[in-house]
């Protein structure tokens, strides 16, 4: 089934561990512009940055991108991209929304195409990505969200049954690192942002559990490795080294 995607990137300055994160300089460009460029390179559809502050919008438009200012009080990135979608595409021309986090400046553009794959199956409302966990340290880190899913031999897509900061599932077998990129059917995004915070979402501090608790189905596509995300000053230093090597 052909889809018409749009890529939306939520961005706000209020980060507890790295204030001003979207505007952090990486090799001469704000981080949000690096993410914008990776999204453009995917060539999947229009790219819009859903901003909470005018400073981010200015950085995006200076780089030739499209920015939409949204209410800074919106509680989540999902609410922010939905608000921007309603402004940018009130007529509903785009039927799939890719939610790309603004702290993934080195994400391979092909991952944005990969996240669309589960939506070829009508049973999935939302799609996301996972990658193999390769070390005990990665498995144990609460910052690494684990996805309970199982891929039959040769399969690239599997149902995402649960997400946790703890190691799941138990027993022998691969563990999967959840990558926080989502593709929503348009109706699914509208349903999702209209739902109240759910009990397991509140307990685990993982927004995607709201969808599962409401009976929505999430399909996970597997990719080779998790992209590097920026959440702390040391992450920012590492991102500068990675992207500096590619210049």
C-alpha cells in the first residue's frame, strides 16, 4: 500500500540534562539543523520542525527549512507534532507521520524509510525501530529502552508487545534496543494524542505504553544498530567527534 509521508521533528529548549539542546553547536551547525538535514536526505516527503521557541524556528529557517511554532506548554513531542501537522496540513494530504526525535544528528536517512515498513501491514497502527543490544552494559542501562519482540527467521518486522527500561524478556535470546522514531497512521496519531496518560506509561515514563494500553498495535522493524542520541554534555562531545569525522 502506497503512503504519503511527512516527517515532523519536535524541538524545545527546555531539556533538563542538556539545556538548549536543539541549538547546541556541532561542527558549525545547530544540532536541530543536522537532524533536519538527515531527514531531507531521506527524500521521503516534506520535513517540518515543530518548535516550542522562536530561537529554534530561526535556526531552522536560516538553514532553509520549514518551522512551525507550537504552544510551549504542550506536554510531549507527540502533542507538538500533531499541533504542527494541523497547521501545516489541515487538508490531510499526508496520511503517515514520521516523528523524528531532534537529538539524533547522525541518524542514517535510510532508517526513516525503514520505519515505514510495518505500516504495509494493515494490522499495525504505529511503527517503530529496534536494533540488537550487543553488550551487558547496554542491556543494563535504564536510558536504553528495551522492546519485547521476537523476529521469526528471516523476518524484519515483529509486533512490539511491551517496552521497559528493565531487561525484557527474560530467558535466552536476543534483546532489542528501542529507537525512538515512530511512523503513525494519521488517524492513529490523532487517537493517541487524545488519550489520557496511562498507568504503565506513568510508571515506566514511556509514552508508547499509552498506545499499547489503549489496544493500539505497534510494529517494530529491525535495523543493524541504534543511532547515537544526544542527551548529556558528554553525548554532545561524542556527537561532535562522530560528525566531525564525516565532514
